[in-house]
C-alpha cells in the first residue's frame, strides 16, 4: 500500500547552483592548525638535546590534538551551513578524518612526551608514565578521557563498525563529549603555552566555549524548538515491499521547516526501545505542509522496529539536512541512479526535478522494487523514464557499465547524476561515471557512512 501525494514538479529555474563553502571551511580549519603550531613556536625560545626535541614534539602534537578535539566536536554539531551547503556526507568524511588525526596525534603526544620526560629524568618510560598519571594535576581525568577517545576510535573503524549495530556505535560515539571535557583541564594546567599567557588561554577558552555553544544551540535548543512547534506524530505505516516500510508523519506547519526533496531528517520515535536512538532517514516523497514520509528497510535494531510503530506515536526529528537537492543542478537533464532502499530520496527528486529526468533503479527482483508503483505513475504523469536493472533468472547481477549507461541516456556527460545506494555500490558507480566523462561537479551523492 502506498500513500498518495499531490504530484508536483518544480518550475523551471535558472541553472545557478550555489557554490559550496567547503573550500573556505577547510582553509579556516587548516589555518587554525597553523595558528596552534605558531603558538608553540612563539613561546619556545630554544630546543636543546634529545629530551628537548622529544618533549617539544610532544607539546606540538598535544596542542594539535587539543585543537583537533575541538574540530571533531564542531563537526558533530550539525551546523546548517555545513549540513546543507557543504553536504552531510562530506562533513561526515571530515569528521572521520578528524577522528583519525585526533587518535594519531594522541598516540604521538603520549609517546613523545613520556619518552622526552624519561630521557630528561633518566628514568624508565613505565616509571615516568605512572608518575605523570598519579602526580601531575588533571592527569587522572585526562587518562580517563584518553581511554574513551581510544574506545571511540576503535568502534569507528570500518572493520569494527561492520560487526556492530548502529545503535551501539551511536552510544559509544556520544562519549566523545565526555572525553573532550575530561581532557580539557590538563591542557591548560600542563601546557607551557598557556601558563602565564592570558591571550593564549583566553583564545583556547573561546575555541572550546564556542564549540560548546554550537553543540548546545544546534543539537539541543534548535531541535527542542522544532519539535515543540511542529508536534509530529506517526500517521500511518505501510509496507512497500518485503522488509521495506513507509512511515507517514503528521505535524503542524511542516512547510516552515524548509525541507526539500532529497534531504533527510534524523528521526527518534518515542516508542518502547526506540527513543534513545536517532537515525537518519531520507524523505521519500516531497514534503507537504502537514505530512512528511520516510521509507525504511529493516537492516538494524532501530529500522527493524519501524514496522511496529503505531499511529499516534510521538516523533522527535532533527533537520532538514543534506545538500542532494535540485539546488545542485548544473544541467537541464538529470539521471538518477538508485540501488535498493537508496531509491527513497531519489523518488522525491524524480517527482520534482525540473527538465528531462531518467531514473535507473537497481534491485534484486521485481518484488524488491520499493515504491515501484509510484515511480511508474510519476513517469507516466511527467513523461519521464524508469529503467530497471534486475538480477537474471539464475540470480546473476547485471553490471552497470559505461556502455549500459550511455545506452540508457544520450549525452551522459551532459547530465547531472544523482546517486544513492549502499557505500560499495556508490563508489563503483562513481568510478564508472568518471570514466564515462561525467564531471565531478555533476555527480551528486550523499552517504551516511563515516
């Protein structure tokens, strides 16, 4: 069963895609790192001997690790200019990279500073480590924070994430806030660059308090205001295909959210066993003033519980997020490529994108074509095309190649391509599209994976 929405297509608009501020944001972040190194350089008169080199390197990596922790949290704050203009997938990759930098800098800081202190005191590294942890101010809290950061780093590794649920990863990841709080004190207490340096100390406080303000505003206060204002509840749950369900959410003045086809929200259903987890799901139909719809495949603990939702269940949502919208268009023709439940944001775009639109939908069997009936109806209504890539009679998987894409649409390189599906599928198709000559600026894709 499907939900009938008023069909609409966006009016033709001049092709003037907004420029992404990604370059400016990266320049700002790297400029901050350079300023941190300059802080050490300005405060260090000289470096003498092996112990001096080791402790100097340890202090540099410690300062950079502290800065990286602030960047790591800022990228988790869901700042709209990042989530909607830069793109949630790119911000997620930056966050993952910042996490790797943080862990590596932390390892380097601990190793270098303990080795330098040991060389200076002519003691063993083990003895120096025990002394530092037990006798130095703020170090017990910093040690606890370090353990937490290592745990977050381990559970964020792709090999570990494949073997754990999203819910487990989510809860562990939230401990990053506690880790940063626990390690902050020792940075000021033991950092030579801050002792007696009012300006440097004030700048460090401004950095951390500014990041805390972003988190407080965008992750707590804005969602509270949104949900008190729009008062969303589950309207209905419908099965679309085996294991795939649509959830229709009703609320007040939802048009004021400014949500666009192709975007997603982070959803928290206030039902038993679901209220503690926030999960991203894309809108699978154009938003209406009173209704939003998502379509979910049962893959994890949270998504597997979605079919059990009952009408009237309270919904806590955050968003909208994502930049895979019509604003990214650079051409009058678009090719949408979906795999599995990745069709959900593309279904909304298929209905609303101006110009000539073709949808290529990859699925195992015809029974797995979620929202297939709606796609066919939209295609007939607006004169668009839907092309299916299904497994053969013996289960063989059809390859999507440069040749097959060119056979599907003429002038492939002149199309905007919107791509959504599993991570491996999206990577493979990206390479195929680049080989086919599609410019990178015309390939639009977002992934929720870090």
